[in-house]
């Protein structure tokens, strides 16, 4: 997962370009920037890579999700269907719009179960937001079909799956808009940053405006801009964009390293009958940031995680008990704990409680163990890890 492992001369060079001009900002200063447009260049290169018409960088993945939902028309009182296994940011973005997060069950892909999503659609539903968790994808074609049949926006939270594809098509490009994060622990990092992609010109016009106080970005040097819509300041700085650009150019190397390392570990795990691997709808499109598997029950999953801890193996995650990633730990959402009154509260809407009834997701997550795949592992590191895997499973 972590692009920070490969921070090097390439990143330093891009940042130095920006420092040399002193134009640390993505807009304006057209002459002084000496031809360096780091955010714009990232956007062009990433859009090309994803075979999508538009990309816009912003200040974080959270800003990207907020923006993508807003430009999809999600507003006060609307319902957004999303999974209970994600990062809190997905839920925060829905609440920030005054909308109501509605959880649907996940399946063995660790992403939204389309059959359950279908059952959660009401006349208030405005969007479905699958989250491509832990480097792999949701059953995106089926989810798209549900959205198309019901007139709903499809917003993909692909923050954890940059570079992933389904049947050759980039994750994030299936619906109205797709979101990516370049935060410190993502596949590629900009320090902090995010990006929104879309194939729809009108949507894109709203995206870049929303991220910059509604400015239309028409003309040079910002002199003639109008602001046709209301927005925020979700601009990325050129310094962050410069790091992101260097990292983007390493993405293929990162993915191939992860895939190779994951394959080696997968072979080691497959010796054990108790281990069932996560379902990956298109294994070729997996970014291989994590190796996730199911144990027979909660106890064996917890024992496995404890076993790795005892062996001093880092990067083993039990998301079921993790307070950033699973709904059972999100009491603050259930109690609407916020410094200000939330719109949903004012609307008299109830939020899905932290003890929301999601028995299928709970059963799956209680059995799920994920191992982070690193880039910097040497052959010796991999061999040692395989030995420890065999120790933990009692071989
Ligand atoms: C990281 C992440 C985000 C938010 O990204 P930031 O850049 O940290 O704001 C949103 N959704 C998911 C699924 C994430 O993993």
C-alpha cells in the first residue's frame, strides 16, 4: 500500500521545480511559474491512465468524496447507500451534505453486496457509494446496473484502490464520479491530497468549481473569473501535487511489486485448509495492497492476529475491531456527537445506529484477517515472513 516507501529523487526533483519558482499554488501566477503546472500535469496523466475524460486534484480523499457526492446532487435529507466497512471519511462526507448514510451489507468481496443494496433503495435514495476496500473491487457492474435502473448516482470511493481495474476499466470511472486519496498511507501519496475523476463534462465543471469557492476558472491569472456556484477551498498545493506526480509515475512499479509479493505470500497461506481467500471479482485488476482472508470463525481469526503479533509480524489487521474502519466502533455517528447540530438531526432523521442490524457484514468481518503488502521487502524478508506464517498456523 504505502507509496511513502519509495519516496526518492523523483519526488525531490518535482518539488524542487516548484520551490525554484516560488509558485506554490495551482492557480494563477501564470508567468512566474516558468511552465510548471504540477496539479494540472497530474490530472492529465492520471486521466489518460484511467481512460477517463476528466480528473481534478483536491486537498484530500475526504474532500474528493464530499465533492463527488455534492456534484452528484446529494443534498439535505437524501439517502446515500454505502458499506459499513470503509473509512469514517465516507460517512463524514455524507453527513457534511446533510444527507443520511444508509448501510447495506457487504459480501465476501469485502465490498457492497448488490443484492442487499437493491433492498435498501427507497424513494429518498439519491446515490450508491461502493467503496473499493483494501486494494480490490466491489461487484461494480451489478451496482452500476442498480443505479441505472433506479436513476441513482453512482459514486465510487476508490481511495484505497488507485490503479485498480475491473475487466480492464479503471476503478472510479464506472459512474458519475470516482474518488481517490493520496494521503500518507495510500498506494501513492502526495503527503496529503485527493482526486476526483469523471467522464461527464458537466460533472467535471462542478467538481473543479466546488473545490475552489465555485470559481469557473475561465481566463488567465484569475482576473476574469466568476463564481457560478457555491463551493469550498479544497485546493491542492503545487508542492503536494508535485509529490503526487512523481508517485503517479511510479504506480506501475508499485503495483507490480505488490502483486509479486502478494503472490508469494498467497502461496504460503494456501497450504492451510482453514484459510479462505477474499473473493476478488477480477483478480487481474487487484492492486494487491493487501492479502485478505477468512478464518472459520471469530476465535480462529483473533487467534491468528494474536499469533502474528506474538511473532512480531507488523501490518496484520483485524478490521472488525478497528475504530477507523468498521461501523461497530462508530458510536459518535450513532450519538450524532458533533460540535454543531447536524442537518440530519435538524431534519428529524434517524441515523443508522452503530449497532445497526448488519448480521452478514458482522459475520464476515469477524472472520476477516488482512495482511498489508509492503514494497520494500527483500527476498530474505519474504522468506522470514513465510516461516512466521507457517509458525502461526502450526506447521
Ligand atoms: C483514506 C480514505 C478516505 C479519505 O482520504 P483522506 O485523503 O485521508 O482524506 C476516504 N475513503 C476511504 C475508503 C479511505 O481509505
